[in-house]
C-alpha cells in the first residue's frame, strides 16, 4: 500500500512565492517516482488543483484535516514570532473586509484558526524551512520549539535558522530555499548575465516587488521614500514597473491604482509558474520587499536591491554576491546608493546560485533516500 505524504505550507493564499514552492516540491515527487500518494494542504484550494499536476489538495480552512504517514512542512517561513503592533493593522483590515467582502473575511478567520491545527502523522519532516525571527517574550515560542523538536528529518534554508536549532539543542542540516533546487525546472536564464540582456535598450527595466507589512513597527516605512524616488526618476535611465506577488497586498494595490502607477500581478487562477518567471526575466533588475522576489532575481541572475523589512531579506543579501540592502530608516540617499548595482553591467551572481543549488539538491536527495527507506 502506498505511503501517504502530506505537504503543509502557506499554499492557497495566492502568493507567487508559496505557489512556486508548492509546484517545485511536486516536481520532485513527479520526477523521482517514489511510489507515494502526495497531498498538499493549505487554504482556498480553487486554483491549487489547476497548478498541481498529479497531487491531491486539501483545504484545511474547510475543516478538512488529512491524515498522513509522513507530514512535510514544505518550505517558507512557517515558524516565527514578531514583536509587532498588529492590532491596529488587523482592525483596519477587519473593518475593510467586513464592508467590502464579508465572505472573504469569514474565510480568512477560518483559515487563521485551522492553520494552528496539527496534521496527524507517523513521521514529520521540515524541508527548506526558514526559522525566525522570534520575540523571546512571546510565550508561544515553546509551542514552536515543540513543533521543531518532533521533526524526524529537518533541513533549514540558511545559517541563521540553523543557529536557532543548535541553540535549542535540535539536530538539523543546512539546505537552501526549495526554489534553488533543480526541481524548480527553470534553467535557461541562470547562465546569462542579467544586465547584458537588454544592453541595447537605453532605459533599464526595473521591477519593484512590494508587499503590505503587518508584523512590526516601521515595516511599511519604505513606501513614502520608494514612491518619491520613482516619481523623481520617471524620465531617468530607469523604467519602473511595480509587481504584486500576492492578492493579499490590498494596501499597495490601492496605492498603485490611485497613483496610476503601472503594475503587474501574479494571478494563480490563469497563470503558470514558468510563464510568470518568463515575465520576470524581462526585467533588468529588481527592488524587492519580498524574500522570494530576491530568490527569483538571483535565479534569473539579475541584480537586486532588497528592502530590509524582514530579517530574511538581510540573510539573502549575505547569501547572494552583489545584492544590495536598503534598510531602515529607508532614506532616499541610501536607496539611490544601493541602486548603483543596476549600472554594473558585469553583475553575475551565478556562483552564489550554484552553491545554493547544490545545497538544495542535496536536501532533496536526502529526502528521497529517507522516503525510499520507509517503504
């Protein structure tokens, strides 16, 4: 009888980064032919079934909780505790949805509750997980430690996450983000120099990947300086296009619509991962407030300025040679200085990506070996 493997993550939230994680993990199971029954679980499943090739999908916001022989926490930052002022953000968000879309509000409330429920399994695996940051004063940290403690096999995606495990006395191996693996199935652009592709075009196309930030004070402080810089550079050597990875970034979408700024967004109901990657490949560089925006920039060998709203973006800048960080207090001068990376026609981060790919591939190889030995 086939083993049932359930993969849990922030799937179904219409976020390109998490959707890419889901599809990359499924590519692994399809390619390796492990003889297991795979089921992904997350929220709103309407579009996930369209993106998946062979796997099942369970929407846990509808009170459906699958059972598993093996539960895999499939990438992303699934364990963190910010010291935040979320109260005011959530109140505004609640009132806005209550007025505009009460059905969506109900779904999000159910999702919030169901996300804390455990999927019963015999074995637990963490794959390419990012851990932290953690507010030590939050009493839920012991609950998170208990989740990490139960892992039979744990791969984290960076040295910071590995340090948390060591401090807690748990065994873990350092892998890399799942999307660096060969199972991302997007090879072509990695071998090319990002800035040279459009060398004959006078104005360089810069994609600006933004996100609403609800987790701590000052997290949205970059908005004003970023918009001012773009307004001042409308007729410069750069052509800016905003990019929205998640349908949940409603504040930014409102800002861009009212300001008549050009933007494109990931639509999982009609798009495909490779098609959207092709769209991203049309840019010469990126300014990104999203971690996976930086990951995909590096996979495409494009220069990037990472906005330091989240420590994982700082970590990515350390991992990718040539990336620049725009950090608090988000001054315009600091941003302009960081953007000089776009003028570096010899930019090449392929060595960094190759190193991370080796770690990610080794992580998947170990997972395959572990699952085969369970049969």
